[in-house]
C-alpha cells in the first residue's frame, strides 16, 4: 500500500510537498477507514481525497506522480524521443524564481508490500538524473540497496551498492545512461530483486484525464456496466 509520495520543485510546487496515507490518531472510524498491513504496525487510510480551489496545485501534484512513473516506463527509449513525448522533462522545475530553475526536481514514493517498506526516489535536472536511491526496510534499520549520485565536475555517476542487493550490478551500472533510471535498466536486464518493486510502482498509475497511460482504460471501464456504476474518472 502507498504510504507517502513526496515531490519538490515541480511546476507550481517549489518546496517539498507530501501526500501521506498515514492515519491520524483519531480512532472514531477505525474499522471502516483504516487498515494495518500484515507484518507492520503502520495505520494507513483506505482512501484519501485531494481537494481545494481552482489553480491550487491539485493537478500538479498528480502530474508529478504521473511524471515519476513515466520515467520508469521510458527506460529504453532514445533521449530525443523521451523529451518530445514527456512535456515535463525539459523544464519540470518551479519557474518563478531563478534559484529553482537551477535546482533538480525531486520525487520519492514510500509503500509497503508483504510487510516490507520500500523507499524509492530520484532527482532530475533537465536531461540528467542527479541522484537515485532505494531503501528497503525489512526491520527498523534500512538496507540501502543502491544510491547513485552524479558528479558535477565529471558528469559521471558514482554508485554505492549494499551487500543485500544481488545480481550483475556492474553490468547494470555500465548500461545506465545519464538520463535513464538505474532501477528500470536493471529490471530490463533481468534483476530478479528489483522486478517486483518496478512492477508495484507501475501499478500505482494515476487515473486522471491528463494521464497518457490510462486513456484506453477509461473507455474500457465506461463500456463495462459494472465498472461504470462504481467509477469516478475525472
């Protein structure tokens, strides 16, 4: 289940914003509105809503999530195609001050699957991944499976791998272009450990009218009488 999504310096969002599914201490509707994933003590909401005035940033929060997923999908697409398809890539940053224009946009998602908490994120500056990381919590102490950091002087990536992370790490590292995500490349080159993480993240697709991932799904649902009764698609 999704625990948190964090975004910073994306479109109208300058400072870090956090969308959290963690329940408050109020237990009035515990039975119907809250659940605790097996193997954890974390109380999470079953559903949540984003609401506010027009031009308040609601859509941009969802677009940030959509953008993060798009970077995972386009792992083997040539750079020129990526940048023409995704209109947020060239200038995703907050544009109303000069400092933000020269700072990376940051994205991070935290979720729980089968009692294990995963924390994956990356930062991007125009046509380059600046940093990428994956932390896995099988206990209170995290396992940092990998962290990738771009060197500003050499424009080369340095990697730090955990002993918990198995596979052909050197091959995956050498195959990762500066604009690509290591997670996606490693999965494409048969990382058994990262495949479930990649798959889980893609299943978190945003259902909204601006999402190019789900237009076909919208029509399929509307054609299904049962789905049409229960679906709310903006």
